[in-house]
């Protein structure tokens, strides 16, 4: 039987490097963080599959490739203060914590935030803070952030996130309708804001004041 670390190595090689994620630090983090600890027990043997997986409450842990792709797009150098919207299982936060200085992550579903916090603590991460709330409003008291990552699909770029992005800073966010989105990277530099499209993706919805409405 092959062990979890072998499965992880294979995941990095076949799903991530093969799709041209090249940042060695990102690849190393993906090889290190035990993804299987972030999925429900019933999903344990599927933890390293090339797909998102359900984590309860109609939410998902993103596909490994998507996590690697978005992380690489943030161009982290080790010192950044990063804001994540949509903590979910906590897996993406752990990857970010390997690559940046401080991670602030927001989750709207209290049970998911609680479970994420538990596992991140067990793994010994001391540079991650998680709170329950509407992440489309950002985390003003902790701003500015040199990097912001939104791991749920938004109808448009939430204004508070743009305001809380440092100069220079990078924001990566899937934007589109409820069924498909385009990954957008926003770069703030010398008081100028530019947008770049990084390709199509599919995410669960960002629900909140600057996201989708809950019931329409
Ligand atoms: N990054 C997560 C991980 O590593 O497991 C996966 C995130 S999942 C695709 C999207 C998450 O965004 C869900 O857990 C959902 O509850 C959360 N979410 C949706 N709207 C939100 C909002 N306005 N604020 C905070 N979290 C939100």
C-alpha cells in the first residue's frame, strides 16, 4: 500500500508540475502539507485525487491544482501579510502559511471555521488567524495586505478588498456567475490598478454583502 507522502509526491508531479506550476516553494509546500488531514474521514482515500472534495455544509476543499495555481499567482516571497476569504477546510491557509509571514482567513460557516482552526492548531501553525464572518467585507483592522486570495466565486471584485490591498499588492479572485468564473489577478502598483485574466475555473459561491445574495 502506498503511503500519504508518496501520494502527495505523485499529486505534485502528475497534477501540478505537469500543468506547469513552476514555483519551487509552492511545489515544496504542496508536498509538505498533509492534505488528507483536511478532508472528512469518509474522504480519506480520495484526499490526493485530482478534484475538489466535499467538506460538508455544501462546501468543498479546492482541487490541489487550483490551490497551487492561485498560490503561485500571488508571487509570495515569505514576508507578506495575506488575507484569505473562504477558509473552508483550512488547507489553503496552511499552504499560504508555509510561504508568507502572517495569514488572516475568514469563513462564513462557523462549523467549518472551528474544524479548520482545530486542525491548523494540531499541525502547529502559529501564523494563521481565522475568524467567522462575511469575508466580502475584508478585515479592515488588519489591513493593508500585500496579498489577498478569494477562494469562492464572486459576481465582481468586492470594493473593500481592493481598498485593503497594499501598494504594491496582488489580489487573486474568481469572478463570474454562479456556475463558472474567470480567475482575475489584480495588481496594485504605484497607485495604479491593473487586471489580468488567468483563465476559467469553477468555485462555490462567495455569499455576502459584496458577493452573491444567499437565496436568489
Ligand atoms: N480555501 C478552502 C480550503 O482550502 O478548503 C476552500 C474554500 S471553498 C471552495 C469556499 C469557502 O468560502 C466555503 O467554505 C464557503 O463557506 C466560504 N465562503 C463563501 N462566502 C464567504 C464569505 N462571504 N466570507 C467568508 N467565507 C465565505
